[in-house]
C-alpha cells in the first residue's frame, strides 16, 4: 500500500486545516475572483505542507512522493478547483525541477521561501501561440555577459498576479527546439516584467490567472535551473508530477459531487417518487463511483512507481487523461440529475462542472496525452515503438 500509518497524522492535520482555514472562505474567494495566496501559503508553509518531498536543507520535510500524493488527494476536499490548483502550482509545478536540478544558490533564493510560504511561485510555459506544444514557445533569453535578457510573453499563468517569482521556460539559443531551452527563475518585480491583465475564466474563479509580458528583462545566469539547453527535458520531467498531482486532486472532488447528487436526488421528488429512485440515476451514480475507484488505483500505482524511482510517464499520462475525461462525464451526468438547479451558479455541481473542464486542457490537452501514449506504443505514424 502506498499509504501507511505514518501518513495518518499529516492527513488529519491537513483535513482540519481545509475545514477551518479554506472551505469557510471559498464562496467569498470565488466571488472576488482571487484568494489571498500569500496569507494562505504562509499558513501551509508553517505547517510544512509546501515542501513535503523537498530537501530538508532548504526547509522541506525530505519525505518521499507518497506524502505529496496524499496531500494532492486531500486538497480535493476543497470546495472549488481554483485554490487546490494554485497550491499545486507552488508544490508540484513550479518547484520540482528547481528542487531536483537547481544549484544550492538558486534553491536558497527561490525554493526555500516557496517552501516556507514566504513567497508565491508560478510557472511560465504556455504562450498564446504555444500551449500544449511546448517546443514551439517563442520567449527568448538572450545571453549578455553574465546575464540573460528576456523578451516575450506567457499566457494562462496561475498565481500570476500574486507571484513573487516565475519558473520561466525560454529559448536560450537558436538550436534544435528540444535542446535550446532553459528554465530560469525570474523575480516578478524585475524591471520589464508586466502583468498585462488578470484573465476572466469560465471556471477556477478563485485562482488568479495572468497574461505576462517580458520586455528586456535582465536576470543573472545564476538564476538558471541546471544546465543551459536542458529546460525542455527538465520541464517534461516536471510535467509528470504535475499531471499526477492534477489527477489525484480530482478524486475527492469527484466523490463529493457524487455524494451531493445522491443527497439532492434522494430529496427531490417527481412523478410520484424521488429522482434517485429512477434506475438510470442510481445505476449511473454507481458506475461513476466505480470509475473514481479505478482512477484512484491507477494513481496509486503510478505513485508507487514514482517512489520506487521508476519512469512514470506512461502511467501519469494515463491518469491525467482519465481524470480529465472522467471529470467531464461525471459532472455533466450529475448536473443533469440536478435539473434546473444544476444550471444555477449557487449549486456545487455547477461549480464542479466549470472547474473540472480545465483538467482536459491544462498541463497538456487530452489529445497530447494520447499522442504521448501512442508514441510509447509505437502506433503514432512515423515513429517506432518507444521513441519520444
């Protein structure tokens, strides 16, 4: 089993924290279109939850990935998708490559305050013309002595309006597209960094999302994570934790909507009986609960493999794909059973319907997940089995 008795206490602490410090304020944050990231992250950092599997020398707990997976699953109990996503950006999207490949100097400057919650991080990969196609990004970091001079822009950046620094993927040479990129930690207060606008999203309303421009932004080369030209590779590795985290965060959220739908349809009457009495309703809910358990098994298997040091690209990709597809099916079916109330913003199923749609897009669209799997199966035209 991936979880042991050692996971029970941190799980209990996190559950208590979510119940007291997050869920009572979710509706307020959703209405505002933003939540106080610095305040919330500092509380999480003080409790040790922003660096569960990060190095102890930089303030982390030094635990294995199973604890991060436990945290991701518990964050699914937050009654919206935006806040857990923002937390996940801090712990499993902007910092894994930094923790693994960064120099001690750059980890002290950027990783340590992210773990303590003193700074908010974001990750800058996607651009208006390059979302899931990471190799096509255009942002440039030109070499100038001991510095990089950055020009370009990033789009759909979670935590972007509140972040203290961004883990930026940029082209640092004109070479082959998979070997010309580097990951660079860029302070958001650097001269030339502009938050162009806070984006207005369909869902994930409590999470701030930004479009960001870089105009001759000068940062020291020592802010680079690892080797120059290895950024694409580092980001692909970093994506595996992001995708597995995204899938795990769906589990309790899906179960919550199933249970809320059971409760609503049990009390809602039509044509002489409850909505739940209809076989099409209770059978479908049973099927959906089964699908959630199957997804949980896949995620746990991937987590065990990651803890064992195995390459989890295949399993994490499958989990991400399945989580996105299931989120769309589950929330759509449950919303239908709520009838007219399902179309109201005041109901949890409506929020879940809007929030869950992003899972099939962010961190690599469903179609990209299928391309990755087909490459590994050797069924993508023009590629041999196992080629990347």
